[in-house]
């Protein structure tokens, strides 16, 4: 038995395959993809949140963040001076280019939780991220040992 598929049917199948691949690869997204969200267990009244965000179809800006476990959340960047000392400075926002990445990591940009409640390794917290274009999204952050804040997972 031989099955014959018309040219139109083959074109339709090919189009469906392409659309499926675009959807699987994240094409036409309307929000950043935020992953590897983690909080270093605090040793004092503050803690840092790190994550990686992949851009979507347009440039965006992370304009604010909040969580119920801290009095406030600030955007910070750690820099190393010419003499080797590290300093931390506040920033107004973090930019995320279309299709690009925003990486928050130890020794660089991060969210600083000011006045945190008692957090222990293994706890999870909700962090609400507000993007200029994509709007609000809530992500879950795992509290990890400070030595485990570099990511990978």
C-alpha cells in the first residue's frame, strides 16, 4: 500500500512543524524567562537575590522588586576599585535587551533584601519582579548557603 501526500498537505505539515519549533524555542514571548533564582542565606539583616533572565521580543527594564520577607528591595551593583577594594552602589533599574540576558550574580548586580526576616537554607520565598513592559511576575527563590549562590541550578 502506498500513501500519497499532496504538495499542499506537505506544505501544511512543514508549516506546522516550523510553528511548533518556534513555540518550543520561545518565539513570540511577552515576558522574560527568569531562572536560577536564589537567595544567599543572610548572616545579618540583609540578603542578596541572584538570577538569570533571558530577554524576549522587546527590550525591557526591571524597575522594581518586592517580597514579604524584607522591609525593602534595592538594586545594587558590586564593583572592584583600582586598589582592589569592593564597593556596592545602588542602581535605579536593570536593563534586559531583547533576546539578551540579565545576570545577577555575586560580585556583580543583585537585588538586596533590606531588613529580612529569619531565612534558613532550604526555605523558599516569593519575589515579585516588575518590568517596565512585561509587567509583574512572581518568581520563587530558594535560600541557599552563600557558597552556593553562583548558580548552575
